[in-house]
C-alpha cells in the first residue's frame, strides 16, 4: 500500500511514522508513506498557497492551482484508488471505513488548512471526504495521521498477531470486553476466575457476554433493538 499526504505542514507528520507499529510497517515494506509540501507546487516567489475568499469573509483558503499541480503529478506516476480530503464536514471516520481503505492499493490524503480548500478542488479531484469527528482542527495533518494509523495496522503482517485487529472494538459493531494481565491478584483486586480456568469455550462465551454488556452500557447506539433486550 502507498499513502501520499499533501500538506502545508509536513513537519507535523514526521513523528507519527517514525515510531512503533507504523515505523515497523514502513521498514518491512508493507506500506509506503510520502508527504508532499504543497508550497513546492506554488507558482509565485513567496510560495503562497492560500488567498482571500471571493465575496469576502474571514479566513484564508487553499488555492486550487498548487493542489491541482500536486495531485496531477502524482496521478501521472501511478493510479490511485481514492483521493481523500480531510475535512470536518466529511463522513465520520469509523472502523468500517478503515477496513475498506486497508484493501486499497494507493490513496492520497489532502490535508485542509486555514478555512479549507477552494470548492473546485472538492468538485473535481476528491473522491471521498472524511472527518475524524464533529470538531475543527487547525489543519488536516493530525486527522491524516489518525486515518493512516487506523488503516495501516490492518494490513497483513503489520501486527505481530494478525487476529488482534479482528477483536478490536467496533470490528463487529460492538465494543471489546474487559482485558486483564498478570498478576492475577493485585491488592485483592482479582482477575475473573473464568479467564484463568483454561476452558477456551467458556472464556469465549464470557467475552461475548461482557462485550455486549460493555456496549449496552457505553454505546447502546451501536446495537439494534434485539441486542438491547
């Protein structure tokens, strides 16, 4: 998989890909991540990539020309399955979208900044718009890191145990059950006996019950009426 991230602040995207799981995935050659400084595609001496809004109003807007030049250059070099714009008014990112994107080959992530991008970028270049929540960030860089992390960890070979991602919260529209590790008794706070019983079938049944209970208590909106009974 290849992820190309277009941004005006590439330095914000260095550390997320230089540590832990994402770094190992890149080092293994399971994914390639490239950042592209939008200012490199500016056509003026001052490397300006933003301008005032037509019609007036507060906030600067990323111009269409440098974005067009960057995306067009990338598209000449390879095909892309998605060109995604990170924006507060996009579809809310969730595990299902992460699963879907993990099956793609090449994707472009365009980070918004200032007031956003010229609408013509969205009309003519973007194939999908994604939001990481109902709030506004200073730019799309942190959102791009979040999306990348959620997608990359799903790629085969990235996690030490590939079944681990399959039991994460939201994979089956349900939250994960409680988890414990050693010691089994700490200050009198004990791990449920079922988990140390060695009885696999009973453990799995307990986990399913606890996952459903957890979801009912914390995220009932994920369940249908039958599960809520």
